C-alpha cells in the first residue's frame, strides 16, 4: 500500500469530554510500530461498553471509542507475520498473545498481555498514542478505537477472518454477540432437550438465547423487567417469558414451579446483582449450572446461602464467551457462513459515519439491538 510507513490523515469521531456528543475531526494516524497493525475500518457498531466509558468521567479524554467492528489490514509493523495488508479482520477488545500461560491453557481466554484494560489510552509497546490532532495526542479505547477510518492495534487483538464474509454483517461478532453466544455454547453447555433461563434480553442475552438454541435446548425462558423485549426475543429462540414484576413470589420460585424444580442452565446478561443471585438460585439442584456474563457495579457483592452450592449447583462466569479471539473468532464467522448462525436479525439500524451520534440516541432510548455505522457512505 502506498500509505505504508506514512502518517494517514483521516476522519475520526472524537469524544472530547465525558457525555458530550462525538465530533468528526481530521486526525493523524501514525504508522504501526513493532507487533502492531493499522486497520482500515469499514463498519463499526455501538455497544454498551462504549457508552458506559463515554459517560464516565475518567481522565482518559480526548478519546476515540469503538470496539465492535470489521476492517481490512492497511499495513503492518515490524515482527508481524500472522496477518498481511489486505487481510479481513475483526478487532477485539481483549487479545490473545499466544504465549502467556492463559493463551497456552485450553481453558482460559484471559491473556496476560492483552486482557481488556479500560484505563489505558495508549499502545502497550511504547506507551504512546497513535492518534493526534495538531500534534496533541487523542487516546485509544480498549486497544481498538474503531470510530476512526483508520486505527492502530496490537496484532494480538485482531482476528483474521474469511475474506468472503460480509463485514457489514459479521462486524457484530467482534463483541457482544460472540459474548452471549459463547456463554451458552462454551460455558453453560446446555444438553440437548434441556431448559435454559436467560436473564436480560439485550444484545448479549439474545445472543445467549441463540446459543442455547444452537446447542439444542428445547425450552428457553427469557427473564426481563422490560416486557417490550419479549416479542423480539422469540426470533432468538425464546419460547417463554417471565417478567419478575408480574409476580409476588421471588423469580427463582416462579421458575422452579415452571420447570419441576429448577432450570438446567441459566445465563445472566443484565449486570444487575439481584438478577445474578436469582440466576444462580433458579438452577436445579444436583446438576444446574449458572453462568454470569453481565458486568456488575464495582461495589456489588454476591450473597447466597452456601447450601445452594452443597446441593450441587454450579456458578461460573465468563469473559467474551470464553472465546480466544484469534483462534476461535474465525470459526464463529464460519458458523455464519454455514448458515448455522444468523447475524442479520441482530442488526436493526444502520447510519453513515457522519451521523454516529444517532447510534448513541438509539441506545439511550433502548431501541433495536445493533446499529451499524458505515464508514464509507
Ligand atoms: P442491555 O442493557 O442491552 O440489556 C440488559 C437487559 O437486562 C435489559 O433488557 C434490561 O431490561 C434487563 N434487566 C436489567 N435488570 C434486570 C433484572 N434485575 N432482571 C431481569 N432483567 C433485567 O445490555 P447488553 O448490551 O445486552 O449487555 C448485557 C450485560 O453484559 C452488560 O452488563 C454488559 O456490560 C455485559 N457484557 C459482558 C461481557 C463479558 O465479556 N462478560 C461482554 C459484553 C457485555
Ligand atoms: Zn496471552
């Protein structure tokens, strides 16, 4: 590429201050350094984590948010051998160095080197930002910063995927959808014909329902305080619904009565501590497994009677659905290519890059599931 090794001037949506609408600016994007790649982003989507850190008054501003996306490698830095210019990639907010104890363990995806870090706004290689405006640094977000026409990432945070996969669709697999899907398929592992409860029917919960369906669960009970989520959830395999507000009894008891003693599996996708406890206590004794996915309030504490464990209930948690980004994400894309996974139904809106703030408005109103932001038109 003619741009390799040079600074690229392009458009990026910059968050100058917490909670203020993003503004489209011309930024300079430095070339990738050792073990880094520069990616031309074609499609990106807005996820709750972006909104959470955009609203939070952290010291890391001005900043370029965005982590759910799809793009093409423009150039690579020294030492990069896994990907080359022209490769299609999905950026991931957590990485896989392939060398640490976690990356070498078949059970973990919590890479020591590239695990998500929301406080860091610079590259790990040299502690500097690759984005600037008039020489002043603009900070990165979770190593991805996809709200920019070009971004620089560590090579361990990009998953090389099938170039035939449509990036405007599979970009949503780079975060929330894979998280929910993997929480069911890789962690809860519902046996065929089992009953699964999904707490929270946002993008992550709907993907968890889809994962339970793919795994062969026959009853999928959606639990949400917002009944407007129920109609949509049918498309993702939910067969029944419970709104805890409709019952005087604790929801654990309601679910136990519906299922002859408890559900076989539950997946919590709310971030609410009460829902986490309920999701654990509603699983059947003897074999039930509950999986926590939602990110709790920083001061939250999980309280339950230890007898619930002695009675052979299992509680687990997962991060990015236990997928190793570089090793496993290409296979999730293949599930879509083989038509075993539908991603279109997660994409409810689409806006051009210039109108990125509309995606924030939609999320604030709780409308739809995913809004795709088109970088080129
Ligand atoms: P969302 O806000 O779109 O959906 C959450 C849903 O939960 C909403 O429909 C809401 O009505 C419902 N809800 C809230 N409190 C509830 C309660 N007490 N009982 C029942 N339902 C309740 O969020 P999302 O984008 O789908 O994300 C879900 C959670 O997953 C968030 O906490 C997010 O931070 C987390 N997350 C975790 C990972 C991970 O790797 N572990 C990755 C991505 C997102
Ligand atoms: Zn690692």
